[in-house]
């Protein structure tokens, strides 16, 4: 695929997602939260879904969780959000920030799958249970799966906690998330 065709296919995917009405989440959204960052990045973060602030801004991880993620990306990997890509399992906010329903996840899954195919990252960091279970097709929770590296497509997947959980859980969870991000950095060849 030529660079122009790749950019065009990305824009078509984005435009399609922005006008999606495949599930009931479309009825309550302010904005579709497609993703943010470099669509050619070596590192992709995948979260669960947009919250209230993300729905208003149309960008993932803009609230307290986003500030923590930005800080940890810079401190542990040496990257800003402009140098990686950040997406979510579902692109529209579930009401009252509830967990996404299976039908909602399945309706949005083609968008995420196409994003991953287009970006073709070296490393995917799955943030929390929903992203980890979906991408690894595993039933175990994040506590059982984090701390390891999994082969994923042509690269690797590193599961870690969702930043919102780390904000609630504190020190030990923060240290474990830092360790997971260092794991991702090493897989990208960005440090020892």
C-alpha cells in the first residue's frame, strides 16, 4: 500500500467511525472518541472506553487518568502522546461510565482491529481488563495476566492496569504499572 493510500484508508476508517450508529451508545454520545497520536507509532495503548471528559473533548484519556498516563509514558518510556497512539475498545461513552456491554464491544471491534492493522505497532499496551481480555482472547483478569509479555500479531502485547484503577489503588499498583511500561520500552528497543 502506498503512503497516500494508507493515509486515505485511515481517514476513511476515521470518518466511518465518527458517523457510526451500530449500537445504542451512539444515541448518548457528544463525540466519537476515535483515538489520538501518531497512526504510524511503534507503541499503541488500548483502553476501555471514553468517560465524561473524553466524550466532551473527543479525545481519549484527557482527565485525571490521562494525566497519569501521560506522566508515566514520559517518565518510563520517554514518549509523549503525540509519539504513540491511544485508542479504546469502544469509541463512545457508556452511560454513567458503566462497563461496555458485549454487544457494544463487538459493534466497535472492527474499528479497533482496523486501527491496529493500520498502525501495526511493535508493542500494544492493554490498559485494564476489557482491553486485555479482548485483545488476548482470554478470560483471566488483569491481575493474573499483567507482569508478562504476550505475542500479538507481528509484535508484543503488554497488559497493565488501567490508570483509573491505579489512581484508586495507589502505590503498589503504580509501581506495577511502571514496571509494565518499562517492559514495553524494552520491547521497543528503547532501553535496557
